[in-house]
């Protein structure tokens, strides 16, 4: 009720103000009206008569209040002319925007009324034109006058925010007055008239944490040290009220969700002071032992924690890594443990923030430490060899049972169980060695040959007596030491050649030797002749002292007729202890040579033949034989590939290849006395098919590039050859090869294969297309073409 009374009072004050404003505006309008036709005279300077203008129009009102909801139309204004005497002869006419629909005029009194409720937010003003005319004649009495009706604004629109909900972030522990977000509202009322669009912002919810600036709508923090870990999200309600925030104004609200973002203001903390862990001594390096976790209420990169070991007797045995997904420190084994050596370890682990904010360094230190105690558990371990590998040596050809070496393993457990040894037979397939199961002594059971196998690589197993599943394996390499048991031999199967005319002390070959033994028992080699032939009259030997020797001619004048082959024994000794030697035989052949020392012949028969026939004669005889053979081959080839010229007529280039067959059979029913092979041609059995073409009147020069038809007894091959020749020769005229097949027999259902006499029969075939084949086929076109075409050509 009180609110209603205030609203009524407010409306009355507005109307009173509007009336006053309209009266003042009307007075101003009258001062600018056009001069009336009726006025009195005044004298001016120099006796000039001046005419004082009269007010032609009287305006009562130019504004109308929007949203008027009274029962009667609202009076907008009144039109009145000073020539209106009130007798009703003047008619007022209104035109323009909204005339007759929104605004109506009393044509007698000139009063203008608004018949509809107006909304300034839809349209702020209307332009109208008024005119006074004679009622009877409609003659204009005054020129038309234009005026504007403005819609007077009232506070009928509440403020509206751009968004119904806002979201904003602000770092935790921000200083008081830190700007969070600015919210903005708008009012559709006229901002130039009154306070209808003057907005004031206030906070309805969210105090005492936040505040808002009344004029700008900027939300700021109102409390210091707001902690995200205590409360992360706040809901604030902001109100915008028009009329400058005074009573009676309209308002609108919006919600703002403010989230505190995290800063690194909390150090990591371990929830306990000591962690207990255990690990088996059988664990392998890299295996996880346990996990520790320091809690940091911060999130994101502010909550990242890195772990490290800073002290303890287990720093060399263990390591710690950071699992960034779970923010845990993972303790892992770094080296192999031995329960019998050390049963427990202690570590001091530190957890520290990765990213530290300098603004909150005073809250530090941003790290924490914890003690980790690790107990080593005993495990049943396999035997352990004293060495990771063994290398032994044994001489080749050593007697069976020779000791090679000894391996030793022990049980690392406290029980110290007895150990049994064995050889992995997959590594000693030939069974060269045996091991004593109790003491680990390895012996030979076969003679070893270094030249066959220089190294033997075997594996030895060690197992506990009472726990066969616990075993260990160690590699054992056995080197076979060389002894001088191989004499040197020729490096190759040497065969030397010496000329009959060789000079004395002429070298004709250099030899070398090989020894299967090691270098200590091999080179250097010593070459010599046996003592019994040390004074050999034919050859001598020179040791080059570089493991080679040269063989020289001692005398001159060798003869193949007397002796064409010599066997020279050579003794080769090695440098081993004791040295070994062998006698090798060098074969020396006597050969005939030219003056330059080049070999000509090494056989005695050729030497004898040369006495009766010279080399030139032999070459001449062979040349004659070759020439005769070439002539015979050419003759046979030309005869087999002889090709007869084709038939050429004067006007038409038609060639006929008539092949006759002079063997008749009994037809299709004769399957015994007839051989189909004879159809090909009886002469073809001999490999030659004669051509029986008709001889042309003049010879046609054979075209280059054509190869003769193959001498084949297959008719199909012969035809295909001819077709290929014609296809590959662009200058060849049409070639008709007429084949006669006379072996149809009696009662055959097959018709004639020949097209002869087809020109005299009634045929349905159309040969008009021959006209398009060019001049070469003109004759065929004349013969087989239609009668009409023939007549046209004639």
C-alpha cells in the first residue's frame, strides 16, 4: 500500500513536470511561427512601414508519456489558427507518421489524442504535419506545418546483465582489492532523461569475501589470505538498480562463480617419520622395493614433488625415482644384495617441491625428509663359481687322463651345501673331456689335435647335493697347445717347364711351403736337395731365406728326344723343436721354346712331326679344310632357303599359291589305311616342301627384309609364316594363297571350303566396302561389287 501511494505520487509529479515543459515549448514554437495574414503595421526607419507578424498556430503540447494506460485517449496537443473564428468553417487535418492510427485529430477543435499505448523503447518520436483548410471547399487556409511528437520516457525497463552467469578466477592469497571480473548491465530506458537508466551495482551474496564497485561493476577481493585448500569456490550475487539506486528503481541480478586458483603455498609433508621395507637377496637390480609418498595439498605443477636419497648406508645399493602420476617415490634395488654379508640398510629420503613460488618462500622450506629402513631377506641361492669364466691349456696329443684344470664353486647360503659338478654335453659332443663330480678337476679322455680344433669351449654345471634345482653354469675355454707334429710340404702341386735352349744358372721356378703347425713350429723353412743328389748335373736349388726357394738350370742343352721329364726331390725342414722335414718331388718338363723363351710345345710327338711338316703347312691344310666346309654349308643353306619370285600381273597384284596333294584317302570313315600326316605333303616327309606357284610373266624383285619360309612339314606353320611376312611388309600387295584340300571322303557333312565360282552364284554378301579400300582393291571391287556400282563406274 505504501509502495502504491509512492508510485502514484511519483506519476503525478511527472505529469505536472510534463505540462510545464509543454507550455514552455509551446511558447518557443509560437515565437517561430510563420507570419499571419492578419497583423498591424509599425513604422520603421525612414518612414518604412513594418508589418508585425501574428502567431498563426497555437501549440498546446508536444510530448506524450509512454505506457499510458488510462481509460481515455491521452491529449497530445491542440492545433489552432488565429483565423479560426470559432464558427466551424475551418477544418484541421493531420498527416504523417501514425496519423489516423495512433494519433487522431478533432477537425473542429484541433485537439490531437493518442489512441494507443506508446513505448519509447520501440519508437522515440513521430513526425506529423498539420494543416487548416476550408471545411466547405477544402481550400488550404494556412500552409502545412510539420511538428514532432516525442514519447516521454518512464522507468519501465529493469536493468539486464549481459550474461546470466559469470565465471572468474583469482589466485588464492591475493591482496585485498585485487580485481576479479567486471560485470556490466544495460537499461533500455532513455539515459538522457531522468535517472531511469542510471545504474548502481551492489553485492547481495558473497560478503565479506568480495566487494563490487557501485559505478563500474568491478568485483574485487575483500579479505586477505583466502586459502584454496580451505575453500575453493565462491558464489557471488551482484545487483544492478536504476534510478541511481534510490527507492522505486528497478533492478536485475546475476550470479558470479569465483574460483580460487592454486599457488605453491604448502610444502610437502610425509605422513609418517619412518617407513619399513624388505627385499629378498635374490632380487635383481632394478626391482622395486617399496614406495613412499609426501602429501602436498597444492595441485598441478605446484604439487609436484621430487624424491632423492640424501643419506644412509644404502645409498650405493638402492636408488629412488619419482612416479609423477601418483606423486610417489619408488625405491628400487641398484646392486645385488647378499644376506650373508649385510642384513639391513637405512636410507634418508627427501621430498621437495619442483616449482617454488618466490612470493611464498617465507612459508618454506618446501621439502621434508623421512627415514626408510630396508631389511634383507635370506633366499636359497644357487652355487657361485669363484670365477666368472675359466681358461685352461693342454698340449695336443696329450695322453688320455691328462688334467686340464680345476673349477670351484660354493654354496653362498649359510647351510653351505656340498657341490657336484658336471659337463654340459651339448658343448662337448665328441666327449673329449670328463670332470670329477666332487672336486671339479677336468681331464682329457681323447687325444687332442690342434690342427683340427684349436679351442674347446665347454660349460660346467655346479648343483647343490640336496637341492638339484639350484645350479650354476660357468664357461670354460680350453686351448690346445701346439707341438711340432706336422712336417712342411709344398704350398701347391708344382710342375715346372724348362726350355731345351735354357742357359746355365737360369731360374725357371720359385717354390714355397706350408706347415699345419703353429708359427712357432713352422717357418722359417729350409729348402735343400737330398744328400745323394747334392751334385745333380741338371738342376740346382737356391734357398731364398724368406720361406721360398728358386730352382735353376745347372747345364745347357736339354733334348726332348732323349728325356722330356725330370723328377727333382727337394727336402723342406721347419723351425720347430725338434725340427721336422719332408721330401717333396718337383716335376720338370722339357719344352720347345722360341728365341724369346716362350713355350711352343712340350710333347716329344710334336717335335718328331715338325721334322717332316712345317707349322705353316699345317696351318694351310687346316685353312683349306675350313673353306671347303664353309662352301658346303652355304650351298646347302641357299638350296634349302631358295625362294621363287611371286606372280605379278599388269593391272592387279594378285598372287596365287596353289599347293597340291597327290595322295587321296578313304575319307573320314577311313581310320586305318590313311595317315593324316600325308595331307601335309608326301614330299614334306623328307624335310622339303616344293613351291608350285604359277610363274609370273615377269620377275618381281624380292623385297628386302623377308626371310625365306621355314622348311617345315606343318601346313599351319607354313601359312602363319606367309601371313607374318605379308603383315610386316607395308609394300606387299594382296596375296591370295589357294589351298586345295581333297580329302573330304564319302558322306561328309562338311561343305566345300573353296570360294571358287562364288561370283557366278547368287550370294547375299555385300562387297560394297571394297570401294573404300583404295586403288589396290579396285579390281576386286569391280568383280564383287554391286551391279549398280559397276554401272556407275562405267
